[in-house]
C-alpha cells in the first residue's frame, strides 16, 4: 500500500428515512473525526444531492466522496413509494424465483477510482467489490418475525445478507446476541464476526438549554408529564402494545398517562390511529413525526419516563439515549436488550400488555424508582462513546489491511465484548 490508507464508509442514505442506521453513520463520522493520531483518511460515500445531513459532522481526516445513483435504485424507490400494489405484485412473482429476481448490485467504480483500500458497509444494501470490506447485516428480524415480511423479502434478505457476509473480511454486529444469531442462521464462522457496541446517537448533539426546552414544549403543546417513545411506526416497534397498556391503566386504575411518540410515520401508522380512536385515547396520544436532534434531546429531558416496547432489536438506540439524558426507562426483555439494560431499566414481555402497563404504572408513580434508574442509566451508558466505537473499527481496519498495530489496537482486538 502506497501513501495513507484510505477507508470508505457507506453513507448512501436518504436522511429522515433510515432511522438508526443514519445515527450509526453520524456517530462514526464524529468518532472518526475525533481521532488525530493515525495516518488513515476516511471517505464517506454519499449521493451529491443528499449529503447535507452528514457534512457538519465531518472533520480532520474525514471527507465526502460522491457517487451516482444507479437507475435500478431510482426505479425501485419510485415503485416502492408511488405504486405499492405494483411493488407487492412484483414481490409475489419474484418470490417464485428469488435468486434470479434479486439483482446483487456491483460497484460502479467510484471507490476503485478513488483509490479506496477498504470499504466499510454500514448497512445491509452493500455492493460487490474486490476491495476488502466490513459488512453490517445488523439483525435477522425477518427470520424471527416473518409475519412482517413477504416471502420475497424473507428470501431476498437471507440471500443478500449471506452474499455480502461471505464477501466481507469482517462481519460487524452490535451485540453478542446478534453474533450468535448470525452463526446459527447464516452459518458465519464465529471468528469472522466482531462485536463492536455502538453509542447513543444523542452523544453527538448539543444538550438543550432551559430556554430551548421551553420552546420545544410550547411548539408541540406537550403535557406537563408524559411517557415518551421515539421510533418509526414499523409494526415490530410495537407502539400498539404501549397504546393498549395505556388503555389498561385508564380502565383499571383511572390513570390517564399521556403518550408522546416521535419518528417518521410509516405505512402502518393508519392501523395505530384506528386503534387509538377505538380505545378512545385520541386526547392521550401524540405522534410528533420526525423531529430535529435538538427536539429529540429535549423530549428525553422533558418526559417523566421512556418506554421501549419493541419486539426486536439488535441493540436499542433509544435505551442508550434515555440513559444519557437521565430519563428513567422500561424496555422489552427480548434479544440483546436485557444485557444492554442491566439494572438500569425495568423490563417486560412486549407481547403482554399487562406487563407493559405494570412497568409504566411503577415508573409513573414511584419517584424513588425513577431516580435510582436514572442514576444507574448514566453509569451504564458511560462505557459507550462514539470515540470508543471509532477506535474499535480503526483497529479492525488496520488488522484487515495488515498495518502495524499499536498496543491500544491489540488490546481492543483481544478484549471480550462488553455487550
């Protein structure tokens, strides 16, 4: 290798639509920008018309690298957004011959032309390349919750995830639970999977001032106290379970707890809206839609508690974000969440509205419990920063490229996963 090592990080995202993956890329940008002691150059692969969301977080040895959209990408996005019935028909046809129906994308030459030495695919939609790579399949939700996916989507995800995992030198995951899941279902060797815990996305944002908190509260006409859940309205996020739990508390305890949700509204939102009206909860529930980083930070600090009833997660960004903001929290007892939560959150079965309502009731009524959980939450999340995540990935970059490893790199590579 001649000159400084060039690492490319995949950031080909549509801002506001990519949820946690967008936060991963922003966190990596901030973390890698904070490293000043290495020779590496970092290039974030973006589309030229959608790079403004990322540019403010790049510094030092981090740069933008623009690529063109493929016609397949534009065609598929148009079909998916404007013609859902056509999309479903094509999926049914494709499921009959999935391996021929799914086109595995190939590099268009952008990274090769830029002299990239290693490609870091931060999300599932990678591409084929001869350049060494790291790949993030994130999770295998389609295997565990098949009811939320068509047959075409299930087969397609397994095929694509396996193909890009086989191509990669390293498969990166955020928890030991996901590593075991990939070993079990994709037959990926244990020593090929590295566990690199992520960090709260809000760590990269400015803490709101008292005046900004008041402005956000006024803008959204927030109640004095409320329970908060930030998540796009995908079915597996289980907003419905929390809504049902709120109805239980109203009917059994005459306790009316306001629920505030943030996050983009998906195609599933009308189902939630219908159920809210059926339960007579319209005055108790607010969906704010997509909010800015400052507004998100403010909501965590204005709420009385955070409730995370998700049915599946590789790891939960809202859980870390709540801990960082000092918000007492309850979360589902599924996948990696119990280990991530430790003693810093109440846990419940997300399929049991009575368990959800019990936890919500306890958090709402018990001030000492809230204070204790908030304290443990801050202690828990202090172990996770984007700089630490960036150092872990830099050690992997150097190992893959056969570069000289520092003592810090070796310690990182030999450490047992903390999540």
